[in-house]
């Protein structure tokens, strides 16, 4: 594969995929001390970059192959990309999704005309079922990342970045199986000065050990909110391209992912799924590590509303916007009111109060109060902790329940 493959894919996609904007982010630019642009693939058709590769792959099938239909496996974004591409090209699509896939992604996939089937707890198991289906029915498997047409289609994101931010020096791109990062990295043949950095969730980092081993290896994944890049083994074809072209692969924490999603929502007014926010998370964790201008690829914006609530709560806790503690006070009239008054004077918004007299560890005439409050941020949170100690309260800090 080479740069010419990206240009050919661009022609196929000219009236299909949107040319998504690259918006400069002032708040991220301040954090990184260099211009930062957001490549908004969350605004792409079907909500992610996946339509690019899926359409290129299916459009290049022969009429006989299209007549047999296509099959794919995905937790959501690839499913929607394949379903939309198949509908545009008049091909039947069957999509295998993991049990428990997000309802909006299921509904959107069905809405594009695909048949949805469920199998396994994750994408790996669903992909096995899709491969079996292809073998038994003759349907063409549209792999989410391990095919040259897929990589070429995804790589058109890189062409747009070159046009929109011609002086770009660093591109941060989320990495799952590697199709998007591999495709974008092909621009290095014409712009070797650009540093391309892949970003994975720490709990689902298959590329770092694979690059160390010199070949794709299977890893045991930990739970991660970034389901879109939770792939336990790199694709063979993307791995070869990434090993040659990518400058580095970093990992980011769950806290950074949730904070990034929250900040993109609050500051950029952009709804991005956790995997799509990985590049921004890398900036938050390493604010001065990248030469600018930087482009962070927001790879997708498909997220279930219930998951969004959990991620926002996780992000608020990670950003120090919540404080949860237990404190023992005398069980006398007015003591609880005095505590709440002190909290009000610190401008803490009380979210929940639990009054416990039944604990065996409590002394006579004592009561334990569990309190959850909202703060204005990490600095306000630390000020509140110091003030509580100054007022004589012996508080026992608690972790905010995030639903992990």
C-alpha cells in the first residue's frame, strides 16, 4: 500500500463520505502551549470514520460478490458503516454484534437496513461468528480493519488533515485494530516530518506488546469504557504498516478518557465517544510532549445515553468536581445543621446525605454522616478538605461511585 491508494479511495468516496471539519481548539491549545485542531469524524455519516473504509471495500466487490451479501462484526461503529455502505451499494448486510451492544448502535444499524445478530461478550467472539457465517453462506466478510481497502478508505482522513492543517506536525489517532492509524500513516511518504502517534486505552493495549514482540500478539483485556478501540489482537495488515510508519503508540487511563469526553462536551460542544476522545486524553496526560500544530482525530461520536451518564459522572469525579466523605458528629440537635451550614459557607452543593446511627463501631451519642457534594473543581475540592479539617471535622474520604 502507498499514498496513491489513499488518493484512489478519496475518489470513490467523493460523493459519499463527508469532508469533516478540523476545528482549532483554544482550550486545548492553551493546555498544550501549541495550536491544537480537532478532526471531527464524530460528525461523519453514521457517526464515525468507518463509512470510509466500508464503502471502499464493498464498492470494489464484483457484482457476483455483492449478490452474495456482506457480513461484519462490530460493537457499533463498523456495524453502522457497513450497514450504510451496503444500503448505498444495494447489497444485503448481516451484522454480528456482541451481547449487550449499545441500543442506539443496534437501532442505527437496523435503520440502515442490515440484519443484526448477537453473539459473544465482545467483538472477538462476534467476529468468529461472522467468519463462520461467511464460510457457510458465501457472504463476503467485511473485516473492521484487516484489509487494504479498509485501510485505504480510513486513510482518507489523513488526506483531509493535510489539506485542512497543512503545517501539522503531530497527529494523534485512536488505535484499536489499527486500520485508521495505518491508513493515516501512509501520508508519511509525502510528509515524513509529521509525527503520527497512536493512542490506546491502558486496559486494552495490544499494540505496545505486539510492537515489542515484532508481530501481533493476543492480550488479555481489562474492562474499558473505550469499547470502540478494545481489540485484543492487532490486525496483521495494519500491524505491518504501523510498525513501519507510526512513531509511537501511547496508552491513556480511564480517568483521562472520561475527562476528555467531558471537556469536549463542555468546552468544544462536541459529543464524542470515549474511544474517539483518546487523542485528547493523550494531550491531557502529556500536555507538552507533542510538537504543534497538533491534530487529534475524534474518531467517533456514537455513545449510548446511559453510558454517557456514567462516563460524565466518572469524568466529573476524575476532574475533582465531586467530594464524598464520612464524618462522625455528636448525636445532638443542631449538629447536622451546623455541618450543613459549614458546607454551604464553603459553597459546596450537597447532593446526598445519609445519617447512620446503627454502626457497631459508633460510640454512644455519636452518629456517622455520609455526604456527597459537588465542587467547582480540583482546587475548590482541596480548599474544602482543608477547611473541614480546620473546623475540627475528622473526615474519612471516600471514592466516588463511578459504576466501573
